[in-house]
């Protein structure tokens, strides 16, 4: 008996943020499967390909009849899946880790993963280069400011403190920075935090940082966006971006992931999470407690009495 092969792709290949899967049209059109499979089997197979694309590792499926039945769009009818199992799992190979792998999907997943890593590394390099440039500019400005301050102390201002003009300047800078804040809450606290932050970063760095944060949170619900004072006190202008969206032909690239385990979520977000769960993108233990409760209620209603 031949031993099962090794997995066809590295275990860390995660494409759940790739909304679009490439389809080799000619290869599929001319395949034996496309010619011989009936409509229902073809539909179920395509759904399994889509599910495999968003599994980890990408291109694989768990060898579990119940899960495969659900991912194939056959609900709970395991018997119906068994009747079509050979057809709908056409091309999948069981490997020595116990999972099923599709060679063609794994091939496309490897290409997408290389592209994703290349884009991510380039984004990190751009970000680091920008931080270095900002740090160099900030250092020069601090040096110039120290020189100017020394001259001011030697000359005297007649006010005794010399802080009035600086405070006015900070307030003007703050208003410019505030225009780019994605969640305009607690302006007074933010203004005080801004003055403190200006001791460690120049105005351009703070503006660039808040612009980047606003872009990263553009699709995020308001309750999950940091308060401006929190952002400043946490020195978040030093943070690297979580991840730039990978290129995918101009179609976006991120599947909107619903924030989990942070307070209650809306009915719309519950519906999104349950949809992703039934598509095999979320595991049950990844669901928000509100979604888990609704799922349990639905299962209880579907369960036959007794």
C-alpha cells in the first residue's frame, strides 16, 4: 500500500483575505470533469473549490463528511454527499496530514501567496523608509528648534515664560491634524494629548500617521476605531500598518472580517459571521458570542423533537 503524499502546499499559506480566486477558464472548460459531471455535482464541486481557497492551508479541505456536505451546499444531507462524493471531490488528494488537497487550487494558491508576501514586504520597506525619513526630519527640526530656543532665552521675550506662541502654534497644528481624525471624539482630551505628543514627534509625522490610520480603519465600524486621545497617548504614529491590501487586478482584495469578542455586535454583523461560518471561513470557536448564541438557537429549531 502506497503511503499518502506530503501536503501539496506549506501549512502557513493563508489567503482568507483574498476575495477573488483565479480560474483557469480553458483548463476547466476542456477538463473531463466539466464534460462528465451533472449540474448539481458541478455546482457542489465549485463551492468546495471556493471553500478550499479560504481554508488554511489554502487549497485544502478537512476530510470530514459533515463539513464537506455543508461546504458543498448540501446542508445536512450527508447521504446525498456520499452519492456524489467521487464527483464533487474530483482532483482532491488525501495527504499524510489527513487533509484533502486539490493540486490546481494549490498551484494557484502558491502563486497568490508569493505575490502577497512580495507586496507585504514592499509595504513594510516603504513604511520603514518613511519612518527613517520622518525621524531624520524630526531630528533636524528639534535641533533647529533648540537653537532657536537658546537664542530666545538669551534675548528674552518680555513674557517670562515664552510658552504663549508655542501653545498657539500647537493649537493651529492640532486643527490641521484634527481634520484627518477618523473618529472625532473628545477633542479637548485630544488637544492636550497632541501637545504632549509634539514633544516626541513633529507635526508632519503626526499628520501622516493619522492619515494612515484613517485609511486602515475606513471600513471599520466606528466603535472599533480608537479615540484620538488614545491614538496619541499610545504613540500610534509609530505603528506599522497591519497589512496593506494585496493587489488582485484592481478588485480590492480583503474579505471584510467582522470584529469579534469585543462587546455586542449588530444583527448585520451576526449575519455576516454566520455566512462566513457556513462557508467554512470561520470556525465555530472564532465566532463572536452573539453569533454563537444565534447559531445555537437556529440549530435547536432545526433539531427534531426528542
